[in-house]
C-alpha cells in the first residue's frame, strides 16, 4: 500500500464527482452562487450536508491511514485512531440519511479532496494536530452552527442527528490534544512543528474569510467557542483562531 495514498487514488463509486476546491468555487461564482453555501434556506443546507458527508468519508479514510501509517506508535494511539474510523463510518451513515431527508443525493454536488490532501502529514504528532485539532475543530464550528440553525427552522431530525455527531467530534479533538502532548513529550521542536502544521490547516480552512467570529445567522461558518472549550481548546488558542480568520489559501 502506498504511503500516503494520493488523493486521486481514493476508491469511489461512479456517482461521486471529484473536483479541486478552487475549481468548485470558480464554477459557483460563474453561476452567481456564493463560493461556500450559507444556511439561508434548505437548498443551502443540502449543499452543506453533502459537503460534510464527503468530508466524513475522507475523515474515515484518513483515520484508517493513520492506523496503517504509524505501526510503531503506542498501542493506545492505534486504538484511538481505530475508534475514530468507526465513529466516522457512523457519521457517513448519518449524513447519508440527512441528505435523503433533505431530498438530495450523492453526487448532486462535487467532492473536494482538500481535506484528504491536508491530512497526510508524515509525522504522527503533526497528523493528529492537523486532523484532530485543526479539521475536527472546524467540524465543531460547522456542526454547532448547523444544530443552531436546525433548531431555529424547527427541524429536529437535523438538530438531533448533528448534535449526536458533534459529541464525537469533540471527543476526537480531545484525543488529538492528548496525543499531541504524548507524542511530543520531551521534544519541544517536534511539538513546535506539529502546532505550526495545525495553524496552517486552521488558516487554510478559514475558507477565504468564510469562518468568522459572529452570530450563527450572520456568517457562513461561526466559530464555536463553547464547543471548542469542551474539546480542550484554551482561550488563547481560540483567540488566535479568531485573529487568523481573515487569512485563507483555500481558493
């Protein structure tokens, strides 16, 4: 098995349409659509849910790769990553159900592979910092906001399903924090590189200024202060994330 596997080699059914994120954004702009969907109506929510679905699929693949890529890591680390594979598989099933609930289907929107391409760090400490703390931290923001919007529009199916998944994401972030600390204990240079990698992920996934510190209804993605605190982020880390929200390289 190649290590790491190239993003264009990921196994997919024919119904999935894979594109680069910048190409997806350009096509949306050409059609008069925002590059990243807000949550103003159910069509926008369906677009968001489809994006989350493929993200969960790549997260499942990424956690599986982490199990494979680091055979010399502590056994407890491998168990945590294997547990995450199981969690992400359940999330895929959940979002398949939500997509059907919203009248959508797999392949209605293209799949971006940017998450996978950001999840292949060669060092295990950087991997958990970037994936579990960076990307799963983004999931906390996205899911927390979606729970709020679903509650506001009176859709308990979306509200409860996403809240269920959010609980897992908080756990995944905490696992990342634990293993970032464990794997870099006594090695401050390794820790510095891992945290720098996480910060590049955070900046990239600010999504061209789309993730902001604002009200759920006012911004496309709102930073989830309380969910992040539950996940183990410090006030200083959240403040640094807020400060970085105007810098993005994703498009």
